[in-house]
C-alpha cells in the first residue's frame, strides 16, 4: 500500500509515518517510481508504535521493543534485555513524576503565600 492509504488506515499523518521510517520503526520498500510501499502488517506496526508512545517510551526504546511486540495492543514477548530496558524506563518515569510533584508543591507554596 502507498503512504496515503497507510495514513488513512491508521489515522496517522504521512509526515509522522515518514518520521517513523526515519527512526527505524517502520519498514518500507521503494518502488521503481520512488514511491513508498508498505506491507499490510505496517498497519499493526504503526498501531504498536502509537501504543508504546502513549506508554511514554521514546522512539529509541520503541525500536528495541518492536521486535518483541505482538498484536496491536501490543503484547510483549519477554526477554531479559527487554525486561531491563522497560524497568529502567519505568524507574526514570517515576523519577520524573517525583520531580514534578516537588515542583508542584513549590509552586503551590508560592500561591498560598500571596
């Protein structure tokens, strides 16, 4: 399928699909005319990428996770390396949440002094 059809089927803009390709998240073949051609399984891949982005993962981490992703949700086929990567991401996310809570508390303190 061409990029326009993949965009229609996934609801993702063509610009974002090209970005996913550039990040190594989406495989594409080029026709003799230079047009991008995607396989039918690209629809599932795009949906996996979107779900993993919603989980707060970077495209760099998603590139490592995708080979283990199964289905649109996606379900993850676990291996030790992947478990470590996602645990590290979760710990970093917890740290960011803690930082935000401290910042919020400080800001709220400014407001109560007014």
